């Protein structure tokens, strides 16, 4: 056998193996988009009071407690600490004194963290204050500097 022909044969064999493995395994496909996960956020003071967006047409949306009904104004996605209400296109936002929703800009005032377990505490990453509500339907959600019964939330997956 001629030594000069051996590298060409080896290259041909490698190409055939690569082609065969593509047929068996399949060609690589582009990354698939991860489907959104939706949540309803229930106040720990009540089994039926949920975080709800109202008054969005004014630019800022207010946050109140509403009767839990899984309506669009009560559904949230949570990605990398940013809470979005898909129906309004607004994100949970705040300036340290007031909590509200605002068109998503993914800035530092739109980031929140939660504690582990259930119920959870939802903490504004910028002001280090917690979402707080008294459990009464119609009441506004506010910030509190410390945790307590009114600062507990159950984050329930709905879809």
C-alpha cells in the first residue's frame, strides 16, 4: 500500500463516519424557545386575594389585591427577577417608596428576589423592601421595610 494515499483514505473514512452519525442522531437544530411559565401571586393573609394590575392606561399601573380568578390582570411571568404582566406589557416596578407597574425596561428598579419555600417574601432588589398587603380585596400593595404576615405570598403556577 502506498503511504501517500493513506491520509486521503483516512479522511474519507472520517467523513463517512461523521455522515453516518448525523443520520443516526440527527443534525443539530437551533435552540428552541422555552415556553413561558405563568404564575398567580396570592397574598399570605388570604386564600383568595391575588396581586392584580389596575389603571394601566395612565402609564403607571397600580397594584391592588383582587379576588383570585386567574384573569389576565393577575397573571405574571418571572424571568431573571423581572415580573411581567403579559396582558399589560408592564413589569413590576417601584422607586422604594411606591410599588407599581410600568412598561418593561428591565432596569434595576424592575428586579425582585424571593425567599425559598412557601409562602415567600418578595423583595425589591433596589430598595431592599418587601411587597406588603393586608389581604383585603381592593387594598393597595405597598412596600414594607421588614417582613411580617402581610408580606407573605404564595406563588402558584397556573400554566
